[in-house]
């Protein structure tokens, strides 16, 4: 029997998780396409929507939310499906690393990169258009971005279990993503039925945009963040994580084998 004193042991869960978060974040940030879409596209939309040298705080918040959610939902979801179908998740599952550690690290790393994408758009608003941002407002926006990114990354993880191929991952994720963004008015106000507006307040886009706007234009003496918006976002994060623990797939999808037709007697 191997001597327990000489058997190598895994580090504690905390250091393992931090190492995995850093590793997964670097992988995502090293993807030039992801950076261009999550950071470059929102900034370009911000510039194109500006009026001369002025841009509203709500426009900055909306573009920041667009970059954050696009990273946390679509880019992350596609990468997860691609890793699974390529057998990468299966190989990670076979390592001594606890599955929960790897599972949590992917989501936390996505939250980190998504927050940076949103922060980059806010920084562009401050530098290019002089958007006023206080320390309190920046802290509030950071809190909103973290909870909001989790509210999108966790449900995206749950949905990947239903996506069978990498080719269908992008279209399926976008089919869910853009209608939610449109009815929530993240990219601009739209005329919609009252029931659609009510529905949007329970989806993770409108509360995120509203809370980010409230944080960025925070006035002294006013509440920093709207409690209802944070509760809705937290519910999506917790609910998405709960569903993801059931639906998450480590193994690649296998094509269904059709039974050979029986020969006529």
C-alpha cells in the first residue's frame, strides 16, 4: 500500500478554485474574437449612438450591459459547448480536480471577464464623452455587473445541456438572447405592449440595465442600488445554477443510431 505520508495531495479547494478561475479567465481573455465582440462592439455602438460630444448615462449603461451579457451568455455558452463536444470537459472530469471546482471556476472566470467588458464600455464613456462617475457610483456599478454577469452565465450553463452540436450553439443562444435584449430596451427604448414591459422586469436584462443606470448616475443621499433589480438578478443566478447542476453535461453528445430496417420475411 502506498505510504499516506508520501502520497501527493491536492491543494485546498480555495487555492485550486483561484488557480482555475485565473486559468479559465486567461483562456477567455486570450480569445481575440471574444474581446472584439464583448468590448469592441459595445464601444462602437456607443460611439455611433452619441450626439456630438454628449452621451446619456443610460446609453453608457445600456452598451455596457450589452457587452457584459454578450460575453456571459453567448461567448461563454458557445465556448462551453465547444469544449464539451471536443472532449475537453470529459478529460477535465477524469482528473483529480473536484468537478464542483472546475464547474464553479468556469462560471466565476466568465463573471470576471464579463465585468471587465462592461467596465471597458463605462471607461470609454468617461474618457470619450466625460460621463461623470463617482467612486460610489463605480462601486455600485461593479456590484451590479458581478451579480448581473452571474445571472446570465449560470442560465447559459444550464442551457448548454440542451445544445447538442457546436454548429447549433450560436444560433440557439442568440435566439434566446436578442428577444430578451430587445423587449428590455437595453439597446434603446421600443414601443411594446404593457404585458411585455412587465415581463421584461422579471428577465435578467432590464433589471441589470436599470440597476447599472441607477449606480452610474447615483446622487448623494439616494439609495445606491434598486433592491428589486438585485433580487431579480440574484434569483436568476441562483436558479440558473440550480438547474445547471442537473442539466450540465460533461460527455459529448452522441448521434442516435438508427436501427437497421428488418428484412421482409
